[in-house]
C-alpha cells in the first residue's frame, strides 16, 4: 500500500479499509463492539498500521473536552518519597497518553494558590495526598474527578482512595521490637494533622496495649531533623525509666533521634534502638543503618494513576492496599535491660 508524503488522516484510513470515517473513529477509539463487525475492525486496524496513522490527539481532545492532563498535589518536595510517587504516576499516565503536572502545596500543608487561571478548564482529574488536601479547595480540585492518596477511605473527598498498608507496617515494626524484648517505647510522632500519621499512632498504641508490661510515651516533632533532635533530647531526659526503643514516624525524624542519642552519649543500638518508616536513601546513609518500613513510592504513584484513569473511564478502581515490608538493619537490637 503506497504511503503519502504527508501525514495520513482518518479519511486515508477509511479509504484504504473501504469503510466510513465514522467507522474508523469507532474502531480506533475502541468503541466498535456491537456497531461494526470484528472483521471490519481488524481491517481498519490493519490499514492504520500500514499507513502508520497516528490520531491527532489535540483535535481529539477538543472534541472530547479533555486536555489529557492530571494534577498531582503533594505536601512538599522535601523528600524523595513524593518524587517516587510522581515517577510512578507519570509512567502510567504516559502509557495512556496523559501528562502529569506536579504541584507541591506551599509550607507542606495548608491552602495553595490556583496554579491555573481555571483548574477545572485545564485539567481532567486530580491525584492528591491527604496531607495536601487543604490545597484542593483553592484549586477547585474537589470539583474534578479526584483520587486521594494516603487518605481515610471512610471520609475521603475523592471518588476513590489508594493507600499503602501503613497499619500492617506499624504492626510488623512493633512486633519486631517486642520480639527483641523491648517494653519501654518512645513514639516520635510527626506533628502534622494527617490520617496517615493518625494510623501510625493508633496501631502502635493498639499493638502495645495487647502486650503486658509495656509503656508507651509520645513526643511530637515537626518533620525536620533538628526538630526531631530537640524533641527526642527532651523526651530522653525526662525523669523516669528511659525508653529502650524509639519508633519514628518517618526516616527524617529517625535521623534527628540519632543526633539526640549521640549528644546524650547513647549508643545505637546498644543503649537504645531506633526505627523509621519510608526507607529513604537516608536510611542506609545513617550509621548504623536504619531499621525501617519500606514504602514503595513508585508503585504507590502507579496505582494512584491507574485508579484515576479508572474513574475517568467510569470503572471501579482496585481498592486493595499496597503491601509494605520491614527492612531490619543495624539500628535495632535486644535491650540491655528489660
């Protein structure tokens, strides 16, 4: 079949296949079933392949009223975790002809300015972390097809939620410390109002409450190394029996706990064990390397984008939580005294 020097059109495909342009549109839009025969559909696809036909997405999007662009709203870009979420989401989006605009909410949480003159006019849908949920009102993202990440499925703003199994991660981590013999535990909690951090606190409390003779203290800190250091120093110098292990809500807090322990002359893990959550590159840069819960950020982003694409197509997304895994390293050991 001869090829024109100009870009082939749907009319060229229709002529080559001996069908109408409407039939070409149905077949290449995957809406042909029940409207044209399977043999005709295959003839259209074969003609498109031989002509090397590529649909004009810009024109198609105008007809459909779509920009094929989604917004990913995250709390901040201060850790590689959200970079991983973006990488996974963008990979799946690209496979389906979508682009992703990454929008970090200023100050990590709280309201954000509209990144477009009209977000609704510029976007097909939104993926948003629960920690950046306040930004949605400002960008009117709550009026668009919305999938929430790391969010309470019972009270979500979105049409669907995608979560890591954080509760199971905390259970794995707590069981590891209990098996080592730890009974006095300090929870270094992120001072951020967010469902994901509420889950961590609740699961830790529940797990320890089911074990006799355990003691749990809580110290709150902003998600910063210096903030975590100061909070940990205060907690470890409070009168009473010193905790033998510190459970940190994320790896950055754990790095602050390391600094506090060393300032107080405590050895990790000989005098005190420390754990994190995330498994950032920081976890293996610390000495000793950090025992932490590995969260697959890229898979998280991928599943979030799959869910949003399902919502846009009117399908029910997969509701299963993404498994997480405990990475045991050198920062945990049995306590010197129970």
